[in-house]
């Protein structure tokens, strides 16, 4: 058993933080530039170290993130993992014996999960996923929302995420010191109410909540929760292993390969904003003969200092020019040397012609950097500029994309498996361990993900049809297109996908179907099915709500039955016509 955590160690003038703390915070901050659109002060400072404070403040004031949108698209695509074929949370109903009716594990985790998430899966894809991508060195602490419950009631455990800057100390399996985002309140000696720290000291035996109670940083401990789990209810999210630093495992984000290109996009976009101001907006010039009366055309004014010294400074009225500008808006004022010189032009105002090519070049470069960042994780199909217009011929490597997303799905499943286990152990601690573990759900890791955008697949499909590639390839692309296009509408997606997979002549042009039928290349049944496939599938789905979930063999048998009915009807009709003749 480890020694009691001394919270004073983490407070004061030289507070302790675990050795990897600066690095993990830095790694998270680098990605938050793109995930949260935070101003990249360091990135721009490195590029423009000699800029004045005025220019730096101006850059920050006008900054708008150009990579936040790309990050959001990546996150949205990863959220489709839960829609992948093979994703499910399945319980063994016979093993769900712990708890009374309505309070069993599946009730709590799939119907009544706290804070409006309703299910652990919803929490995973609304809270966990972003934290996982941005800051894999975050720590999850599973603890009850209420420390005490009635004897006949159950704990309501919830997985709280603590980001790297909140993880003050952590040793896997042993202990954790975590700073809450919530705050306490305390009064100073002067009577001011201020926000204070809230810390959690977590061990394999207990969870203790500390609140700051004065301006010196004194902490008051609440009643420890003796959780009785026998293990630490806190663990690091984890992702792609980076390195070990003084016994501390450090992980890096799965999207880390995006960051160099997106950093460059951020830098250049800030430059682009400045160039727009310099090269897009009109700049007027004018001639003027009106002297500045405040400085008597000298461009400077003098004042006396506190000690009587004479101080010279630029005239604010004429901005140091010695004459009054013709127009109050920003422009250049020109002044002829004398009235006897060449006559003034008419009109005596005009506009400076600016070169906008640099703006156009930088705009393209920013988009290219964003594209390259997406391409680094095989998600270039998410770029705003289509591949056909991007100047980049690289095709999406679907196998690599699938492998990349599968690794993320595996991580997500690994995390929520641990969350389920801790919730189960909290709520049903009085149940035999073997029985308790049997009621945990099974969550497989999907192996195939439909992530390619419908627009991108449509480009591929159109090219394939124009190139007259094998009809089976066209059919496969049509299925991909249906899955992507109707991803949010399961009923329509099932309808369209079944049209393609049950069509024996999918991808074959209508004229070719007729020709093949005449030449005996296809059967009458296949022809009838292909020509009527949409109506056949609609009939089948209307007749059987579970049709889409059945095996291919079962579905094909149903469709073939509809075709047989038409063949029979046509045969009977022909017999009648023959008899009449």
C-alpha cells in the first residue's frame, strides 16, 4: 500500500508536477490550435520574431482559424465509426442478473447514462473522441456523481476526462492527482471572494476531494470515498505510443501527421490576412496645398515636460506630413514644390494600382497545406477543393485509410471497455466477481468503414463509367456511393444498397442488357430482376421490416420469387393469346 498523498506537495511556490507534464501539455496545445481555433502565438512568433508588438496585436485581433474546419471534418468522419458494419454493444441477457429491474447494467449504460448522454456510446463519441484525438495523455477518472447513496440504491459512476494540464501527477495503477475544471470559492483577508482550486487525490483504495480555502493555497479535504474496487479507477486514454520519460508513458495523437502542414497553413494564412489589407484594399493619392495649422507645416509639435524640458513629437493632425490630408480615409497626399511648377493633373486624385498576385498565390498555398495535412492521414477527400481541381493526382489509399480508422476504433473500444468494467464494479460490488464480469457487454472492433465522401466517390464513379470499366467495379462504386450519400438515413441507405447488391446485372447499361438477352448471354429471370430491382426491393422491405438485416441468400430468394411470379404471369398470358389465335 502506497503512502498517503500529501496534497501540499502540489501547492505553493514550487509545486510538483510529474516529469512529463511540460511535454504532454505542449503536445496538447499544439493540436488545440487546430481543434479549438486558438491563436497560434508561438507559431507566428517563430515566423516573425522581429515584428513590433503593434503588428502582433493586430494579427491576433483579426485572426480566424483556417484549420479548425478541417479538424472538424476529420472528427465528424471518425464519428462514423459507430455506424460501421460490425459495431454493436451486445449483452448476454441471461447473464444480466445483477441489480433489480430497471437498474441492471444495460439499463444504466444504454438507457439512463447521466448528463443527458443516455448511453456510454453517446458519451464516447461526443466527449471521449475529441479528447482522444487532441490529448491522448488525458486521464479518465471514473467515480460516482454522488458519494453516498441509500443502501437499496446504486452508485451512478461517470467517466470524467482530465486533460494534460489538469493531470498534475499520475502513476498508472498506483495514484493520480487531478485538478478539476470546477472551482471552489474563498474569501481573502480583505473580504474579496475568489475562485479556488479543486483537486482529486486518487488511489487504489480511495478518492479524496480537496478544496482551496484561502489565498495562501491551504486545502481542505472532504470525506474520502472508499471505493472498494481494489484498483485505481483512473487511467490514461492513450493512443499512438511516443516514448517513455522517467517511467511515464507518453502518447501522441493519431492525427499527428496532419500538424506540420496545418501549422504552415496557420502561419501563411496570418500572412495572407496582412497581405489582403496591404494589397486588396484601395489606396488613394491626392495633391494638397493646405498647410497644417497645428504644427505650422513642420510636422512636429513641442511640449514641456514635468521638469520644464522641451519634448518634440509627431503632429497628430497631419501625421508628420506638414499638410492636411485631402480625405479623412487612409491615402497618400502629394504636395507640389511651388505654384510655378508644372500644372496639377485633373483630376488631382487617383488610386494606386496594387499587385494582387501574392494574395492569390498565398491563398492557394494555404489550401494546399490544408490538403496535404488531410492527405497525411489519407483523408484528402475531405478537402474543400476537389482532387480534379487540386493539382494533386494522388488517389485515396482506401486500405491505408481503413487501417488508420481501425486503429482509432480499437482505441475507442479499449477505453470504453475499461469504463464499462469500472461502472460494473462500482454498481454491483456485492455480486460475485465471476457473475459480475459475465454481464459485461461485448463490443467488437469493426474492420470496414465507409468514410469516403459521396462527392468524391461520385467523381470516381463517373470516371469509371466514362472509361467503361468492368461493370462489377461500377457496381461496387455504386454501393460505396449509396453508403456515403445516405449515411444519415438508414432506411434509404438499406434500400439503395440492396438495389445494387441484389441486381444480377448491376453496372450494365440497359442497351447491353437487351443485347445480352437476345444473344442468350443472360437468363430471362436475371433480366427481369435487373429491370425491376427497385420495385422488387421496395416490395420486399414493405412486406418484411427485417428484410435488410437478412442474409444475402435469403434476400436473393425473395427477389427471385417476385421474378418467377412475373415469368409465370407472362407465360399464362402468352398461352391465352395462343389459344385466341
